[in-house]
């Protein structure tokens, strides 16, 4: 279990970069980064299949299709949603929205299993709502009215990312813990190919063929971040998350997403070279407290049901 937790935390640190890199690659666009990142993910997966150890074999067609869809829709769709959320809404809001994942999965599990009374989940949900509301209202209060529409679009984009994350988390955990669970290395490769196929439809929306102006330093920065996000933030992160999904129950694996929120906020404030405002810090603490309380309530209930 310790290995699973460590792999999950490392994954969250890598995925936390998603909340800052889209703003670090200007003048290149989010679509430019998406295509290069997942193109590299697919290329690495295909090159590794030169070795028989990485080639998909003995994987049922249903499982193979699931892996391709997780890569194509889950990864590409999630990254585009979060990247636009960050560009439109800034550093604080998207991580807080995505950070509700553990409680959302707890609610889904409770609807299915009726593990705890709903009255026990009321307080953490209220804390999370107040935390997110505090940050959002403070940002709206200091934002010119002409920019508030962009922030609303950013919040909506983050919500789409959250939904895709829920689907990805449920599907990947179900696959890894099924009786006919596929090999982790082969499963990661299939997701990489799926991500590569998914990003092909975005090529017409990239800067290719446009009059984009960039310096040599900006080009090298874009290439460096593409390599980091494609090889570490995609291939390695997927491999680590599959290890965590295989070794940890869904409720515990979902709890680790809190770390992605923390990393995302830290990276965002480091990028902006500033400390969080009172509202950002207070809202984040309330949101994390709500998630932690939900974890404390939900996990013992699972333990009692297991006995």
C-alpha cells in the first residue's frame, strides 16, 4: 500500500503542473501544447513497444477500447479543459474546483453503497462550497466587469475537467482491479496511443500555418515543457497512477487528489511570484479542511463495512 500511496503522490505532483504550464509557454497556445504533449506520449508508447514487454497482448478487445478512450477523451479532454480554465480564471480557481474530486467520488460511492448517513457529509460539503465561493467572490470583486465573463467560462471549463476526471478515475480503477486486469505497462501504452489519436483532431486549431511570432528562447521553452509534460506528466504519470489504482481502493486513491490541488496552487503562486491573498488562502484551507473531513468520515465507514 505504501508504494501505491507514493506513486499516487508523485502522479499528483506531475499532474499539478497542468495548472501552470499553459501560461508558461506563451506565445504558443494551449492547443499547441496539447498536441505536442500527447503526440510525445503516443510516440514514447509506440517506441517502447519495440520491446515485447510493452506490446499489448492477451488484452480483451473491450479493455483495449477502454484504454484508447481513456487516453483520447479522458486525457486530452481533461487537459484542454483545465488548460483553458487556468488561462481564463487564473491560478486559484481551477485547482479548487478539481480538488472537490475526493468528496464527489465519496458521494458517488455513498449513493451506491449507503456507507454513511448523508447528514455526516453535509458539513464537509458546506466547507468546500464556502471555500470555493470565497475565492470566486473575491476574484469577481477585484475583476473588471469586462473580464468576469472569462472567469465564468474558466469555472465552467474546470467543471468539465472535473467530470472527465471522475469518469477517468472510476474507469481506470475498475479496469486495474478487475479479475482480468491488463498489464500496467501495456495498459499505459494503449492509453498513450489513444491520447495521440485524440490530439490529432486538434491539429487544425494549433498555431501551425499561422503568423505566430516567437523568439528562440520561447521556442526552446515550449519544447522543454512539451517534453516534460509528454514524457513525465503523461507517460510516467499514467504508469504511476495505474500502479496506485491497482494497489489502493478507490476511496483512498481519490483522497490523494487533494495533493494535486495543493501542488497546483503552489505551482501557480510560484509562477506568479506572489503569496496567496487572504481569500485564496482562506478559501483553500476551508476547501482542504472539507475534503479532509469527508475523508475522515468516509474511510472509517468503509472499514466498518469490511468487517
